[in-house]
C-alpha cells in the first residue's frame, strides 16, 4: 500500500515538473483548451438566453375567441371546460361584454371622440371573448382545429371570429418557426463546438507526446510500466484543464461585466445581455464546476488515449 502511494506521488510530482519544464507547449495546449471551454461555456449561456427568449415569446402569444351575443352562460362554461381539457392549452380567461367595455374606456380615456362614439351607439358593441394561452407556439394548430369544429364555430361572432386568422395567424406562425430554429441552432452549436474542440485538444496532446518520444523511450528502457509512463501525461493534461477552466470562466466574467451596461436587449430578447449576465452570475459556481470537470475530462481522457495509442504502436513495432 505504501509503495502504491509513493508511486502515485511520484507520478503527480513528475507531471507537475513536466508542466513547469514545458511551459511553451503547456501555453499552446492551455490556449487551445481555453478557447474550447470558453466557446462551449458561451454557447451554453447563449442557448439559455435563447430559451428565455422562447419562453417570453410563448407567454405573449394568446388566441382570442370572440363570442356571439346569443351565447348563454352554460354554453360559455361548457366551451371553456372543453378548452381547458385540451393538452395544448395552458390557461383560459373569460372577458364579458361589460368587462370588455370597461377595458376599452380605460385604454382610450384620453380619446374623447371614441368615448363619444360609444355614447352615440347607445348599446355595447364589444363582444365577450375567451383568451386562450397555448403551452407553446407548436401547439397552436390543435387549438385552431378545435375552434374550427362546427359546434364551436357557431358560438363565435361571425364578424370578429378569432384572433388566429389573417395577419395575426401569419405573425404567430412565423414566431413559432423562428423559435424552433433558434432552439435547434443553439443545440447544434454546442454539439459542433464540442466535437471540434475535442479533436483539436486530442491532436495537441498527441503533438506533445510526439515531442517527448525520446523521454518515453528512456523510461521504457529503465523498466517503467505503461501506467507510470501514462500517469505524468495525464496529470499534466489535467493541469491544462484546470487552468483553462479558470481562465475561460474569467474571460466570460470580464466580457459580461463590460458588456452588461453597454448593450441592451433587442425587441425579441435575442441579444438580451442583461439576462445572460444574470444567468451567468446566478449559476456561477455550477458553471465553474462544470468547466473544471469538462476541462479535466478532456485533458485526462485525451492524454490517456493518446499515450495508450502511442505505447501500443511502439510495442507492435
């Protein structure tokens, strides 16, 4: 047991010494890994910001159904119950004619001509309505199909109908399509960056091992086993991962600190730097831990695989 502990200590010490002795190669490997981890971290934060944007868009999309004046209270209650039972419906709100009129007067209190026009009409021209909130933009069509059923169409005002028609339908469909593209693009960006980064790190580690091939040969001649040869490279690559993770988290922190006050969110929140900065601060320790784990895994795994392939190749020769 004491011998194993001594061997592990020697492996760690040799790895640290090699790291210090080869600062030029270490700097190159750390630079590449830092770019890798920074890219992945930034992609994750951007994807979280896009998800927030999608949620904001979904929360603002509603379908209004304007009811016929002859519809009874029982018919309204039955209609709303059926709507609430639909899996694609998140929330249903009813607005009576009196409530609609009160809201109209409140919103146009400064426009005396419109208020006077209501007095001239004498009766309440605004229909009662039901506002439907879908679970997300992808679930609007099932709601539309339900509203188009003959027994439900008969309840709707023939002139007003629903808000999901004409220009409103086109706008909602475009938003639904855009949110899908944003989500898919965010996921694909993370996957592509992760694959490209892993390939770059692997080749960097292989180059490092190739430059030390004479050192590895001497260690084999002295009777060192494969694990003792692999160990220092794994330790050295682990240090690359730790340092790169710390640098990458520092880079993102500086970028958000400098840009949070300078940049503002767009109308759709696609460049919502404020939210991204808040998300980064809220999950700072989780992201730091994730960066450390990913950096250590990439460095240690790449080094282990590269040294294993090299030693296997040398043995076969």
